[in-house]
């Protein structure tokens, strides 16, 4: 059968595989220790010794599987990296032969098929490797691009990807500043350039830390608008997605070509975090005894990489809308479903408290994914004991020799729908042998692998004469993906005609219409002439098309183009990205934007306020202080009627003047006028906006200063006044920073006062008090509520003397490790100053338990195979009164026990038997004394301006008004009582541990 398949055309071969996917009798056993969505199956197709340390792969147009091996991670620069060519010689779908295609690579990070070879990122270079004599080894090696920094490998240039627009995109971000390994990884890079073109295009040193796109022949080299860590990808319409260690889903909304057109409206951020479950999103591993290092953030996204939208066309719904992310520290693959949201997207977890794929094996390290010609998802498992970089480890681990345990191991898995045929050899594919017509047919394939490779090869081949089938497909509205790729293929060949683009404006598919607008920019003279067609697109039903319309029209300076952009703005006023796109356009007639916004102002539509602030910022930056004064002076008068837009207008003006600070008598006079009128202005938002403005420069001496300060002091201390009034008057007092206020305001740091007021008072005291501030905080520490305490920690990190005071508080037991938020913990434990770094690590890492004898007596439970079903009974009898096990069981008092699943068995055992050893962040036990003499103990779950919510043992929730509180104090003990060892046996502990780790 294999011989027959070998002689079939590749597209028929793949058709047979797709048909075989319907075979329900074909099954693949899930490898031991894995949990996978039940709709899928997973098979191991390559493993050590055939492959080791895989970080990226590709299947080229001939069906050959290339794998990049990065053996040098994290510190070995000896040139141990390789590219291997894997082969399946017996047709069973499992790779059984390898050839070292290229070696002597330093820290290779990515690969892509290109022409007759491959492109490999191996900083500082992008290399082209080709086998010219057919022996399976690259005998041609050429540096295509160079200059990239070689720093921490997970931050280096990576992941070459062929774009819909026929450019090659590279993932890249700034060189990471290393504290402890500067000799190995302190390289900052040089100018990015083509070494074979001395006079060719060049980018700044290390591309300024931004991602880039290029053309390997040297005809194009550009910086992109954003950066990404390890991985980036596009969806089927070319929308680009990025990633960061703790942010697993980022959309690049505004491309670089639309930036810099308006010098008075600089844009610092062009990306949108689209996860609706936040950055550092919670993840749900099942790892047995996970390997976590000193600064590993546990239970959340901390190593997100290999972002991959599913575009293979073989998975069931809704996976055509799903984006996968690898999370190697937590030994899982996360999945989000992507939905449109205006100009961008929102990503929601596909599973509830679960993951697409997760493993009990602590060495399972998924780092990347690849969509194959069969529509399957290929998963690369780096398979190392330690995945974190030593910069984030304890010194003893770095020096232990464990950094390279597993460097001889690695796995590649293939995930396909359940019932699909097992992996089969794809080596009969040879797109180079396809006719032009066969490649054009593949431009409409449901699998992106075929569409992208067919487009790339057609552009490389540059057929002459131009196939009529390609022109026909470019006009075929019934084949949206085929039409999309046909249009971009024609563009890549230099054979795209304006009328083909104009026709695509009317395509039924929004993704095609948006791309047609992008392509229209290559015909600027036609763009100007297409005013009727483009103005009609204001009413396009898709917001992404309307957003692109604004961007495309920013490339021309016609009055009708400005009017059209404003029309889209009014339709999509609440979309922040439309606002930015309108203001990013060249100035032209933009002097009318503010006037139009104010004349058409709608108080019920918040987008107007946001846009007025942005437009005012732009106008102030353009016109300077003189013009700003003319429009602001009338608003200073207390008799002015306030419509609602004024505070946003003033805030925008203040922001726009920051880079050209006003000076001179005119400015001082305006400051004085504003300050004198502040007490008379009734609108608090307007007061705050004016304070933003006057604090752009030093506050001048004023005769009425003392009177204003006394009034501000009186209102700030007045507990009967509204919180917003007290906050704004505290700011007014801060204009003059009177010395006596620093001492008298300290009375406001008490639980009866609103949280925000306490936080702002701390900010005031922190700036006003050079000495004694840290001592004051330590004196009040145990009475600071959680949110106030977080602000206090932050204020102690802005100088070395205050950091030492915080560490002294830790050493003396006043401050507990649980009081310091995780981000601040990482900051302290990774300081450049070794005295601070070493002391912080010593104090913030849990020390030996005073209950070591008790813990030792239960060590045997770690060797037993617990039974989760029995553990459920132990939990219900002993733990459920204080701990939930997800929302289904138990009372919410202490931490949800399901959150412990990502910890080692030994760590969970210690937490259970010595709860005081490591109190979880946010679970301090508080004693609250009330004015009526009652004392309440519990955990603070929420706090507001007027009240705190306390959860008591048994799950009872109580809301306490701040006015009822006499005092409150954080106790240096856990809310969980000791003594569980007297109630359960070693066997029952083993069962409880199994239940906590695995659930039911």
C-alpha cells in the first residue's frame, strides 16, 4: 500500500488521509500521564535518541521534517545546536531515522522552509541552509541577516514565519539585561543588516528591540510596530498575534506603516491584550511533583510561548476559532476561543478549570507547535528537568549541575481528532513538482499549510506567462480564502491590477474586504479616485473593515478622506483603536477634530470624553502654551457652565504640554489664577484636571498659600466630607507640601478611613518625608489593610535605604513574606546589589519548619499510592469546613485546595502540617476590634471605601462598616489550625494528597 501512495499526487494522498479521519475504528491510545480533550488523540512520532531539545520544526514543500535542537539552553555557547532532518522509512508515521542537516549552531530558536532549503534563526544571525548534493546535509550556509543580540535565549530573535504579504516575519524583543550572567548573555547586538549588501538597508542596534520583517534577497528590511517573546503567528486573514511570558494572547492592532504620520500624536503602544482572563492568567496543571525554582510564579501563566492559532481545517468546531499556547513551566497547553471585538478581539478560556492538554510528568515541557499538511497539531516537548533560566534560580541549583539534565531527551507528538488515521509518512509530498495549476488549486485549501506553501512557491517560481487560473481565482468571491491568497500572490508577483482590488471591496467576506483595503494602498493614485467606493464603506457591517478604512485613508491627504475618517469615528466612537487611528493620520485638516467633537458632544457616550482628551493632547503638543492658554482661561472662571467634556479637555491639554513645559510670567499667572479659583470650582473632575495642569511645573509662591493650605487640611481631615472631596483637597495641599501636614496626616492611616485616601496619604508622605517614613510604616504595619499594605510595600521600593528597612522588617518578623506581592518579591530577589539580593532570598524563601518532627512522621505518605476517592472522605471530614475544592465542594475560608495541584506533594504536605510556614498571599488572619467591644477574627476577602468583608471559619461572611472599627491587626499565624496530624493516619494523608492533586 505504501508504494501505491508514494506514486500518488500529494493532494490525492492527503485527501485519503482526510477521508480516513472518518474511520471511527481507528484509535490511538493516549500516552500515559496525559489528559487531553476527549475529542482528540495524541501519538508520539519522534523521541530520543532520534531527537533531543526540540524548539521548532517545519515540514517543507517536499514533505521533509526539519527540527531545530537547542542543546545550549541556558548558558552553553559552545555551538551544540543542530538542525535534524527526520525520516519515516517504513511508512508507519513514526520517525525512525535522522540526519544532522546542520550543526555548530549556538542557540538556534526557529526555522522556516524557504526556496530549496530552510531559514534558521541563530542569533546574531538568520541563516539560509541548503543541501545541494542530496545527501541530507546542508553544504550551503549563508548569513542572510545579522546583528541580533544574543541574550537570554527565550528573548532572542526567533520563529521565522512567511506572511500573507510575502514578507518573512521574525519574533523579537529587546535584549534582556542580565544581572548575574553578563559575560555569557550580556550581548546587546549591533545594527541589523544584510551582510551581502554593504550599501543595503539597515536597522538600528538590535532593531531597537522590535520585531522585524524582511525579504531574503535584501530588497526589504523593516521594523514592526511591536515586539514579542518566543513565538508569534497570524490568523487566516493576516491578523498578527504576539506573546509574553505572562501574557499569552496579544493582538498587534496598529501596524508600523501607520505610525509616525502625526508627530504631535506619538503612539507608544500598538497592541491589545485580548485575554478576558487577564495577564498571568490562572492555569490548571496536574503535574506530579512539579519542578519549580526560586522565582517561579506558581499556578499562573509564567512561561507562555509558541502561540498557534489552529488553521489546519481538520479539527471540529469551534477549533477554527481557537488559539493554542504552550505553558512549559506548568506542563500544559492552554486554549482560548477568539471572538471579534471591534477593531480587535477577545479571548476566552475554552475550558473551565481545565486545559486542552496537561501532563503529570514534570519533565513534559511543551515549547512550540506546528500545523502540518495533514491538519494535525504537532507539539514539541523540550523535555527538560529545569526550564527556568538560572537568573531566576537559587545559586545552589545553578551550581548543582542540574541545569542540563535532559539535554539528551525530547519528544514530538501529533494531535488529531479522535478516530483519525494514525500518522502516516508525508514524504510523498513534493510541491516543487506540482504544476502551477495544482498550486493555484491549493490556495483555496482548508489547511493553511497548503495555502501558505503554495503561495510561497508560486511567488518563488514567478510563472511566465501568468496562469489564467490565478487571475480567475482572484475574482472568485465564492472562494474567500482562495481569493485572499490569489490577490496576495499576484501582488508578490508584481501582477496585481487595481481593478482586482476594487472588485474585492465588495467581497461577501469581511476578511477579504479588509485585505483589499490594505492592497489598495499600493495604488495611491487609484485610492484618491475611488472616493465613492471608499466613502460607502463607512457603512460596512464589520468594524474591522471600518477600522482598516480609517488606516488606509490615512495614507492620502484628501478632504473627503478626512471626512470619511471622521464619519467612521462617529460610528465607532467607543472603540479606542478607531480613536487612535484617526489621530495617527497626517495633520491635514485635523485642526477641526476638537471643534467637531465638542459641537457634537454626547455625554451619554463615554468615547467622546476619551477622544476629546486624546485630541486635546494632540492640539496642545502642536500649538504650544500660547494657544492652550487662550482656550483654557475661560474655563478657569468658577461661573463657567460645565457640560461634561471640560475635565477631559483640560487633562488632554496638560498631557500634551509635558514635552514642552511652559515657563515665564504668563505661565505663572495662569497657575496662580487656577489655584486661586480651585476652591470655587464645584466639579471635582475639573478640579483634578486643573491640578494636573498646574503641576506641570514648580508651583509659584502665593500670598493666599497659607489660607488655601489650611482649607485643604481641614477638608482632608474631615471624616464627614465625601471621599472624592477629601482626595482632591489632599492633592491641593500637595501643591505646597507643607511640613506640618506630613505629621498630622499620619492620623489618617487607620482602618476607619477609606482605602484610596490612605493610599494617597502614603504617596504624599513618601514624597514629603525624607527620614522617618519607613519607621512610621513599620510602627503601623500590622494595622494596614491588604490594599493599603500593598501601596506601602511599593513606596518602600524606591530607594535602597527604604528597601533595607523593608528587609529589616522581614528579618524582625514585623513584615511577613505573604505581605509582599509576587511582583515585588521578584524585584527584591533579583536586585543587582548582591547584599539586597542575597538577604531578600534568605528572608523570602520559607525556612525550616518548627514542626519538622511532625512532618517527618508523615513522610511515608509520600511513598504510598493514595486513592482519590478515599481522599474525598478525608477532605469532607477534616478540610471542607474551611477550604473549597473548586466551587463544587466545601466552604470558602482558606485557599481553594484545587490551587495546590501545581505544587509538589512534599510542599502540600508541609502546607497542611505547618500552615504558619508559608501563609498564602491574601490569606492573613486578621483580628478586628470593634467600637462596641466585640472582636472578630477572619480573612479579609474584599475592602471598599466604606466597609471590609471578612470571611470567618466555616465560610461565614461578615461585612463590617469602617466606622465600626476601633483597630485591626494582621496576626502572624495562619487561619488554619495546627493539629491535623492527630486526626488522620499516614494512609489517609496519602489519600488526601491524591485527592488534592488529581481531584475526582
